[in-house]
């Protein structure tokens, strides 16, 4: 069977990468995987149980004691915590404030990265995060880093009506030891400050063409109901 393809989209908070990755995945009929949601789900589990985000041993114990499942629903990655979809809580202020601390825990990263890689066994992927091109799929030739000025990013988050200190998160994400946010050497950088989502997607498609990307006539994303548990 032909190997699956992965397009890596990385970038700092509120750079527009989620909207871009989603639109691109739809255009290509690839599975859209939001890895930030995975770190957010683990963080929600911790804050909702009163476990401090920097207590690595207790956070890991939570992963063993609870059922954390990643799967596919429609054409996106999905998450269930003890059978419940935590999406409504993932942009909670407490999650924003603690997610970058949880994301520094090496063993949390290892477990999540293994599950992120497993998606490629069954799907062509557009995967977004902080370390997709640098650590999760360093071998993919299709890497993009979406940036925007700090002012534009702060404004975008504000417009979403979400309380989120993105500069603090950026600092923590870029400064951590385990897979920090970096621009992979072979990534194509796009400044989205003055571009629409369609504009960024257009630039990515143009770049993919230059790189000889095989534009496949994929059908809709298959939904085999495979769920993997941490
Ligand atoms: O939407 P936004 O860009 O603000 O954040 P996100 O993609 O939902 O990611 C939330 C947090 O998860 C980030 O600030 C990182 O601390 C962490 N993260 C990570 O460490 N590695 C990833 N691949 C994705 C997210």
C-alpha cells in the first residue's frame, strides 16, 4: 500500500494555523489533526481534577487512571476523556494558563507524539502544532511555519473573546527543553499578518506544487472508527 502523506503546519499561538490547516485539509480531503487540542485535553483533565500542571508524576498518573482516547470523527481528529468529548472546555482560561506547562512534561509529549504518528498509518494528514515539522514528522518534505506579528496575534485571540496570555505561552513554548517551538530548517515560513485564510492556503498550495506534491484525488476522509488510548 502507498505510504501516506503528511503536511506539517507549525507556528506560535493565534498565528492562524488552525484555520489554515483545516481549510487546507478540506481542500485536499486529508485528515485534519489538531495536536494542540491533545495537549489541551490532558491539561483540562489536570485542572478539572485539581492536579497542578507542573506535577509531572500526578499528571502522568491521571493518564493511567482515566481513559483518554484519540480517534477520528467526520474528517477531523477527535478526543474522548472517559467517553466525553472535552471540546467545550479546551479554550477555558485555566487551560490556556496551564497548557504550556503540561506540554513541558517529556513523558506526556512522548505519549502524545506516538498517537500523533499513529494517525499516519491510516490517513493522509494535515497536522498542526508546535513541533510537527521538527520532531513528530521531521522526514516530511512538506513543512510550513505560519507566523504573524505579536499585535495581530493578540488581536485575533481577543476577537475570539478568549482570555489568553499568548506572549507568556510563546515564551514558554519556545524556551522549553523538550521539542521547543522552532522553525524547522526546511520549513517554508509564511507571515499571515496581512493575509486572509484563503491567501495563506493559496500560498501553501503554490509551494506544494513547486515541491512536486502529488495532488491526489482523495475521496472523503475514511472514518474507520479506530480509537487509540493513551
Ligand atoms: O491555538 P493556539 O495556537 O493558541 O494553541 P494550540 O495549538 O491549541 O496549543 C496549545 C499549547 O499546546 C501550546 O501553547 C503548546 O504549549 C502546546 N503544544 C505543544 O507543545 N506541541 C504541539 N504540537 C501542540 C501544542
